């Protein structure tokens, strides 16, 4: 596949630890992910929601998530 034929989707991801009100509770991971091409931005709580957003965006561009194996 030549460089001109390659398709890609770029994301800008920010992840931070959100402190909880109770001292004995574990902090929550939150973040935002932005599709660089479309500008669509999504805020999330938990890594599962991040992965779901990226899958949805890739499917929208016709990129099959299942063609490669990824470690999650």
C-alpha cells in the first residue's frame, strides 16, 4: 500500500486522575478524546468509554477495528 493510499484517523487524548470526596475511595480516571480530522470531542469516565469512542470513530471512517489485534 502506497503512502497516498493510506487512511488514518488521529486522536488527541487527555487523561487525568479525579480525586474522590471520601478519603478511602479510589480516584476515578477521566479524560477527553478529540478526533483531529472532525474536531468531535468526547469526555469520558473510565477507559472502556475511551475505547468505545475510538471504535465508533474508526467505524465511521470505514476502518474495521477487528482487522488487527490490539491489547487492551
